[in-house]
């Protein structure tokens, strides 16, 4: 990736390759790469299992975040799923689910089953508790996978939506691509990915040396999506977040370019999927 960036201590890098060589070593150096992931999990193990904890002390942005995600999701479901997904058994995967915040406040209301994927055991335990008293027999959290994203392989054609929010920055570029290549075969026909992440705007990337994550720019994301063979279906900027935080963008991604199957014309402007260039 020929894009310059910085780390959280102000050190400048001429390219992402240069940054990754410092962060995880040369290709084949699995020891340093393994330590990168261990340090990332260790950081979150020291964080309180609460909304304020998982949102880095900004628990008050939860409502704005969920509202923005819901508007985006509803539009996508109307455009992508037969009859907007009504009278179907819908299943979602919540990647980097943490304490179940997104599942509880959004996904469980739209999907009959939600699987949660989270590498921090204490967060997943909290998610079980938080979700135990909500939902119903027809809208419930089904599986709780305590597995790192880079090691997880979802079940084939199980999911209508795979939701990836505020977690993909912990993956190296190669593991980013590998995850989506594995996950592509886990979507049902018409299914899609939603990636919702912070954006670096003043640099091509920002490496956080404390939690072992990288905030990528929009061009950086698009290049990785292209490497994954994914098509950019629609994007939306998150509104209503504090100015001091990174900008946040939502990406809807599809495996192919199927025709829209909804019967009624959406009131929002639909974007025909295109391969990312």
C-alpha cells in the first residue's frame, strides 16, 4: 500500500509496508505477528465490560451510532433482500461484538438469529448476560464465539448480513483480506457485509501503538476491498459524533453484482454495486 502515515507517537512512515515491517516484522516472522495480536487482546482485557468501556469513555455516542447504523441497515435490507427480508429467517454475524452492544440495540430487532464473535472472554460473558433477558424465541442471540477475527471461519451460507464494526483495525492487511475471502462463502444469496470503521483523513493511516490497531483512510479501505474481490454497494458517513473523534464511515459490500430484488422503489438513492477501483 503506497500511502504514508503516522503512529500514535508521531513517527512518520513512507508506506504501509514500512509500518507493518516495524509492527509485525518481516514476512514469515510469526512470533512478532502473534505478539501483535496478543497485545491487542491484552489491551481490551484491561477495559471495563461496559458501554462506556468498549466505546473508550464515549458511551454517550451509543445512541447516535445505533441510529446511524439502523438507517443504513434498513435501506440495505429493503434493496438487497427479497421483500425487504419479511417472512424470512434472517441471520446476522456481529464481528468484534464486545459486550453485545450492537446486537442488543440493533441486530436482534431485525434478525431471527445473531451470532456474536469476540476474542475477549470477559466481554463475551457480559454479552451473554446482557442478552439473556431480551429477544424472544424468534429473535435471539444464538452462538457466542470466543475466537479472534483472523482465526474465525464462519459457517457456509449461514448469514444474511455480516456486521464488522470497530474491530477490523486490529487485523493486518493480509489477515484482513484472508478474513473476507473466507467469509464471502458464508453469505446467503443477496447477503452483504457492513463495515463501519474510523477513518484517517489527515494521513493514509494512523497506527495506535497502545491497543495495536490501525485506522485506515478511505482509499486504503477501498484498496483492501478490491483485493478481497468485494464490490462497493453503498456508503454513508456517520453523523452526530464529537469533533475530536475520528470520522466514521459505513460501507456496504457485496460478493457480486446481483439485480435489486425489492418490489418497491426505495426513497433513497440506490447505488448500483461497482467493483472498487
